[in-house]
C-alpha cells in the first residue's frame, strides 16, 4: 500500500517564525514541491500502489501557485479554559464563490506555541517543537477536519470560538472549514473542503501539525463527503473547480484517513440499490411505480455483476435471478446475508441481558456530533440559510418544537435538519421495553412472523432472507427513486442541479429503466443529463466526482487516477432506511479490494446516527486516529 508522503519544500528567503502578511498580498508565490511514495510489496496493497502510479507521478514535480498569504502568526487568540490558541475567518481560496462560507478556523493546543502578548487581545506565536500533548508534538500532531453537511448541506464557518477540547486535549490540530452546500451544486462542497486542505498544507512549517496525518470525519451527507475526500485525493476531475475559486494549486489535497458514519454515497447506483434491498417493503404502489421498482432491481443486478467485486478470499460476488425475479440469489446475495447476520451476532455478543432497549442507541439519534454533543460537527445548515454567527444551530441535541421530533421517544425528525424527503412507514416490528433474555429479544423480532432463528447454545442467530429482514426492521422511508425522485424534489436532485437551488435529474440507470417502460419522464431526464454547468461539464462528469467506486474499482475508468487514503473507518446503523445496507457494504468491499485498511461496523438496532457497537463515537474516533498514526510510525 502506498504511503504518500507529501513534503512541501518551502524555499523562501524569509523566516516563517513570525509571518505577518495580510491576506491581500499581491505577489504570486511559486515554490517547488515533491511527493514521494513508498510501496509495500505484497497482496492487495501492490494493486493499490500500481493503481496510484499515474496519479503519483503527475504530482511528483509541481509548483505551488497562489496569491494567498500564509496564516498570520501575529494574530492568534487564546482560550484559557481549553488552553488553546485559535484563529477564525481565514480565507482559504483567492476567489471565493460564497464569502459567507469559504473560510476556516484553526485551533491549536497551547503547548505547541511560544506566545508573546501583543497587548490587544492577540498573540504572536512561534512553534514549540519539543512540548508534547498526549505524546504528540507540533511536528507530529494529527490534523482533523469535521464535515458536518447533513443532506449535503452547507457547513457554516466558525465565527465564534467553540470548544473542541476532546480533540485538542488529544493533541490534535482542529481545522473547521466552512463550505458551500447542495444549493451550489456538486462538486461545490467537496471542492471547498479540498481547497481548505490545500491551504492548510500550504502552511506546512508555518503552523503546527503533521501534514501527512490529515483525517476527515462526518455523518450522513457529511460521512459521504468525508469518504469522498478520502477517495478522490488529487483527482484531476476537480482541477477546473479548484482553479475557479482560486484554490492553492500544486499542493496535494489527499488525506491519510477518512471516517464516515452512515455515509449517503454512491449516488450513481443508490436508487437501484434501495429497490433491490427494500423494494419489497413498499405498499400501495401504482402499476408504473411497481414497474420502476422492479426495473431498478434488475438494473442493480446487472450493475453488481459488472463491478468485479470480490470477497476477502478473492471469490467473485455476483447476483443470480431468483424465482421472484428480484435477483435475491448468488454469491453477492449470500455475502449481504452474512453482513446482516454478523451484525446481529455482534449485538448478541455485546449485549448483557436483561436489556433495556429504550435506553439503548436504537432509533434515529441526535448524533450529528460524536457522543451526542457538538463534537466539532456544529455548522451544518439547510441550504438557503446563512450562518447564525455561531458554530451552528444543531449541536447534536434534540431540537425543540413540533417539527423537531417525537418528544416521547426522543427520536429526531431528520427531515427538519437535512431537508431530505422521508415518509412515515408503520410496518415492521417494534422493539421497546426490557428483555430478560436473548430469546425474549429474538421473539420480539419475530413478532410478525419468524425470520430469525436463535441458537442459545452458541448465542448466535441466522435470518431467513434479506426481504424478511427489511420487512421487519428496514422498511423503505423514501419514495420510488429514493435519491433522484421523479419530480426532482429530493435533496440529491438539488445537489446535482446547476447552482440555482433547483433540482435536476442525474441517475442514468434510472433513465434507462424509464426508457424501457416508455415513461413520459424520459424527456426530462435527457434534458437534465445533457446540460452543462458553467465550467462545461455534464452531470455524468460531476456524478463521477461524487462516486467513490469510480476511483476504487479496476473495472472503472477512474481507477488509479486519485491518491486514495490509506485508512478508512465506516460505521452505520444497520436499521436505517436512509440508504441500503448494500450501498455501504459496496464501499467497504471496494476499499478492501483496492487495498486500503478499513475498520467498519454495521451496527444492529441503530438507525441514522453516529453508530458505534460500544462506547461513544468521539472517543472511538480519537482512538482510531491514534492507532492509524501509530501504525504509520512503525
């Protein structure tokens, strides 16, 4: 596996210790950079190394091109309670498309700085490279980037200091970058975050932090964009968009690690994946809607069989037609059954009975920030709303009011947060109360019919079918074409619109199904899919930029065109109906096939949340980052 070391050889005639330049500098900086790679020699990691050869060689010799000044080390502010220095409102691109969003904040443990009081509330700081926080120094500290963009919404910049002491106490450098949301159209959000990463890396040696140890983390649409940052490092598809906003060029935007909870991603196939897994739970469909669901299911089988996915033993994963015509057979189907059963058996192994399900982590959770607090995730806001001057209105606690959620169950109405259309679905089983034994819990799962078989002797269980699993605990909560809805009203339609806040169609697979059915919607799809954005790119081009598997699979033309992160952590609530389990499983499989190291968990009983088998998500994320950094040091 490649370890992409990015060594920014800054050749300047002045010292960086007391850089005091303003952002209005007019002299363009062009400095040589070098990117070195070291590949290990065996297994899947060799494949990943070969895949990255072209991407690496293209970056080996480049120049930093920017008019942006580096972070001004005479303008640090200090927070005594958290013992950190910080700066807000740092512009990270020369020509921001939206000045309300495209700026960042940086928070640094005070131990990494030697400070002189300027007498006006600011401090002049130089790096202290010997002091340690949690075993890290100013030169070795990881840098973490939160991505709080539920429903691919905008992330407001931090305009007032907000504590992220969980991370700074761990010795991390915390960078909070505002970014545009879906109203601006893809790829605005990921482009902005890439520009922020490039700007921070441009400051190598000027600020604390190991530029080779950058980690992103997010949930839902934020989990998706975190995953994309991990997969699309240095992809040339983004160059036009980065240049348009004046991002620093000649600097890598790749990262070492990416964390995603419930990532809503792979939107090029997500509609078909949804119908393949959850289409049987729908009721009251019109004949046309049923035909679309059936057509997408068949299209999904064709898609899976074209990918070349393999399991950990190298066995091909494919789908075969079943008696019901829904392709619920074959090695891929059996693999997905094993994913579900593994999740259930992990739950049984982890759980001590009696078990109080009402105090567990089941259901839609308020976890937009790790551990139910802000966790650094504050700032995600529905599009059309401007920053409130705070880090963000939703800080991981249940919103108040009738639209916020169910006051009795504590469940969150995520529609009020991310503006993604969901419908109420009363089918399935209800898990509530205290269960004295594991068998009592299994009996509750089987309340509407037996689909789980439990072996008390081994404390393990099996399921009858994916359809029965979905009917019991994962019923569809989105309409036909869950992500590219026929009336262009879904949030993802807006994401693939053209920057005017209006929706547009983007799913070519869905268009093919509609064409076969002779649907009147085909003309709308053809018009939207042929349209070009301001930079001359069609939706297919932009969809590739937001499709991780485009970069990961050897069957794709995007394979080997980006610098993929070495480490990924992907956790999801197995019972969520926001996306199909197979969409997230495909991402895990593709990363494993590529050669990245993937820590993943499909968490039983949890829905759309920062899902964890045990502990809290902030602590677990920090422990994972520490483990990744330690592995790099070996």
